[in-house]
C-alpha cells in the first residue's frame, strides 16, 4: 500500500493530534543500540538523516534534496511537532552516502530544541560543499548509520534512520540482512524515494522505486515511505516526513513492513541489473 494521504492533510493532522506512535511487528530484538551513559541527554527522537549523493543524483536534485531538509527542519510545523514532545527536543545528524565505504558525516549530532538551534543545524548543511560519488549502497549506509546511536550523547525515546535516494542497492552487502540487523537493534528506518526522472537503464534505475523502498528498505515501529515524484513536491514532502518522525506518527495509509510478507519486487534487483550490464 502506498502513501496517498495529501501532504497538507498530514501536516494539519500532526499539528493537532496527540503525539502517539503506531507500532508494527518487527523482527526479534537483539541488543538495543542506544547511548545509555548517565550523561546522555534525554530527547524525544534521535534522527539520522542519510542522504544519497551517488552519480544518479543530478546536481539540481542534490540541491533540491538539501533545500528540502533545510526548509523542513526550520519550518513552523517542525517546531510545533518538536514542542509537542515529552522532552521538547531532538538530536539529529546528517550524513551523505554513495557506494560501499563512501559515507561522510556532514553535520555531527546536534541538539535541536527551538528555532535558534534548528537554524544553526540548517546553516551547517547549507555551508557544506556538494560532492558526488560512484555506486549506490543503501546497505552500507544503514551499516554506517547503526552504530552512530551508540555514543551520540543523547538517549531518545525513538531512534530513526531516514534514508533518501533515487536508486536501488547495487553494490556492497545485500540489503535485507543489513536492514534486519538494524531493525533488531530497535531502530526504525523510513524512506524518501526520489522519483523525479524517467527510469534510465544506464544508471540502473527502476520504475517502482517506492515499492522497492516499502518492501526492501524500511521497517520498524511506525515505518513509512513518502515518494517524491514532482520537483514542486520536494520541500513539502521532506517537511512532512520530518514532522511525522519527530511527532512519532505515521501517515494514515500505513505501510506493512517488508519482513512480514513476500516482497512485491526483488530486493536484489539492483545487483541483478548491475551484473547484467557489467558482469561479475
């Protein structure tokens, strides 16, 4: 089932709704990944923003992606969701990823508790130079993100990895085993599939990237996907996603987690397409 609820309706609902998360069944939990030191600052959500910079992302798409996060994290709706939380503050970090071994933190963990700290975080994103890199390894991005919670300096009621990208996993580890490791640690994975261009076999694109994200990428309590199909939708979609993550809510059209049913699309389609194109 795809998210079809209008972005405006979601934002309006979040502004007035009680901030209660909706849970899904998840894999049997392993050791929980969290910073349990006495000095860890309690927050409502620890949020890792994992942003695709592979060569399939055009420079204008990269710019839109960044502008979306900058606008979303400084928006009035985000501030309303923030203040509605138990602690009234969240911890956020932002990193960029491409192929295996190519992940870089752009903004380390920062506490956001109001407009001033939100704008400071947004300014750090805006100042960072743009770059692009080879291949797309969502699995490596998840594997990089998972231990970031261990020594974040914060202890969140929720721990979320927010993955945005425009392609499938086509290199590095297989995706679903890594995803399941992350879910078993008590972390939720949400997705923002970017579907602005007609699929191009030369960049290993697929038609139904949103279904791939639903079935192969996301999972955990309240996991959801918000696809972006139009450039004009970008900022609204990112803002909606951030608000929902901070509020601990999901859109009205709820996603069934991939681990509870048979995927509608092969979770190794990216690797298969790469082998067909280049061999190996």
